């Protein structure tokens, strides 16, 4: 697995989103872009693609995505700079919002619900009050091995030429 995943694999943000399941945080987005770009180049797509595809611009876009810095994770102050859940939980001495117990009276409930539902829709893992915490990250890491796009982190495919 990559160093980006190693940095975030044990982090769960105050919101409950597991940083290890995020394609930006765990490095899978960057790795997929690099591998896809290398595949296109090795097949000479730039020489035979239709004019409808602006291959130089597309290629430059993939290179840009391939160089995106991995998020260091919420516990290392990655993600949103103004994350109200992280600030609130930290200020109140909690590691996560679910420890607070405010529930429906939480002033950040709408933002929290929006973030969690968006994360779940994107295939990220989210810890809830109902989640069994015992060996949680280990179980999630095992499951991530079968989920796209993060599955790429567990493959020993040839790295693109850098």
C-alpha cells in the first residue's frame, strides 16, 4: 500500500468519516490518474484519437490529477480548513461528534448530515454511534481491498514511469 494510505488509514474525522476510505486522502485518485495516463501514452492515444478529444488538454489534466497532494487527514488538519465539526469536537474535548450526544440539537447537524450522506454516496466509510468500534479500522481496511476505486491501493500493478 502507498504512503498516502499509511498516513490516513488510522484517522477517523470528528464527523465520523474514515480518511482511509477517501480517494484523495488515501492516494487512489492520484494513482489511478497516473496509471491511466501511462496506459494512454503507451498506446499512443495522442496520435490516433479523434479530433473531438483535445488529447493534449486531457493529458495535461491527468498529469495534474496525478500530482494532487494527498490529504493528510482530518486529525492532521487536512480536509476543510474551516471544519466546524473538528473545531467544535476539539474545543469540547471530544474525538468525534458522536461522543457529544447533542444529536438533533447540534448546531452543525445539517452540515454533518450533508457531509456524511455525501461521503456514503461516494463509497466512503462513516463511523456512527451504532458502529461497533472493536477492530473497526482493521475490518474496514480489509473491506476496502475489494472496493473501487481504493482497490487500486492493494494491487501490485506496474507503477507508471515518473
